[in-house]
């Protein structure tokens, strides 16, 4: 009896190592809790409890596979296990082999460049980022939608990526935010606030007479004389005062002597027109990359289905020939 338990424990630890190897090939990690459970896996129910979330990560790669027996095994008592251990060991081995065949090999760093990722910043929402560089020493460099960059390891990157070829929905659309915690190590790619008065002055130059109008349009480069006529009141510029180069939907707010450019949803504010244009350009590029990534995933899923259909036809032909 004792020898049988030792053998079962050794088998379970061997399964845990195979699961670790398979999970490492996925773009999307199973998480630190799952990783911790690998080290204490010592029986078949433990293996089943590790297999179930891994299968969820694999998604469509295991489409049609029955998991009811795994759920039963995960909750099975020691007495029940003794009567079915041989059959369950065979079934677990078969499922591991199935997973091993279904999960593609880990991608080269060069294949990940250009991928769109999502990162949650507590209290600040979800941010889009793009993998722009890889360095053997520092890992992958991400550029977020606000222009900041961050170096992350492969393990950290896997927590932000979408599972490959699963057909799962993407995370919720990220919310644009004006501010975000600084990344570490981060290298902001945006410029400073210099030149901010130019954008505001250009919009308000048309109001030469009235004190209120002149004060509202006056930027840092304008004289302070016009500010006394009512420029302290917060207001939005009208359509004909909005700079022609401002992206559609953005508005200009003037607060005393300062000018703010506000996004269509009102959640992102910039102090200069140059920052708005850079931000908008990045958003358009990210949206295009996102669509391309979705298209690649859809094409991969289509090829997988075509491959399965072809294999099924070949099996049917072979069965007919043998009959």
C-alpha cells in the first residue's frame, strides 16, 4: 500500500513538471497561484485541479474535449481513487498528451514584436500597450497609449497578453486616462510643456476687441491686459475657434491663462496641441495593430478548423478503404 502511494506521488510530480512545461508555452499565464500549486502537487486530484484551469487557457485548442471526468477526479476521495487509479492514470496521461500536441511551441521574441497587450493599473483603468523592442538583458519594452515605456520580463508580459488562437473575447476596451502611475523603468517619450501657449493663442487671435474674448483666448505668450475682462471664467471654445489640426471630437477648454485639450470622453486632458496629435496618432496605430492581431487570430482559427476537417475526411477515406 505504501509503495503504491509513493508511486502515485511520483507520477503526480511528473505530471506537474509536464504541466509547467506546457503552460510556459502559452502566451497567457495561468497566474502565480497556479504556479504555486505545482510545487505541492502529489496526487491525481491535485493534477486534475491543475489541468482544469490550464484547459481554460487553451480554449479552442481543446474544443470538444470532455472535462467532466476531470472535475470528478478533482473532488475524489482517497477511497474512490484506489478503486479507479489505473484507469484514471491512463486518462490523465492521455489528456496531458493531448495538451502537449495542441499547445504550439513558445514564440521567438522577434515574433512578439508589435503585439498589443493590456495592463491594469489600480485606480487608473486598463491601458493599451505595444511590444516595441526586445533586449536579452532587460526583456521586452512596452509603449503604452500615453507614450510611456516600460521594460518587462517574459513572465510579466504573459499576464498581459491574449491567449493565442482561442477565439476568446478581448479584455474590456481600455479607458483613456490623463494620468497614470509612472512605470519602472520608464522612459517617457513625450516632450515637456514648452510651446503650450502657441496653441491657445492661435485659437483666440480673432477676438481683438472685447476684453472677455481676448482674455479667454490669451495663452502664455499673449499679453496679460486682456485677461481682466472675464478670462478667469472657464469656458469651451466654439467650433470656429478650435484649431483645424485638432482631431475630431476633441475640445479646447480655457481656464484663465491656461488651455486644456480634452478628449471626446472628457477623461484625457493635454496642455499642448502637439501632445494631442502625438496621442491621437498612437491611438490610431494601436487600433490598426489591434485589428490586425484580431485578424491573425481569426485566420489561425480558420486554418485549424480546415486542418481538422481535412484530417476527418482522410480518416473517413481510410475507413472506407479498409471496409
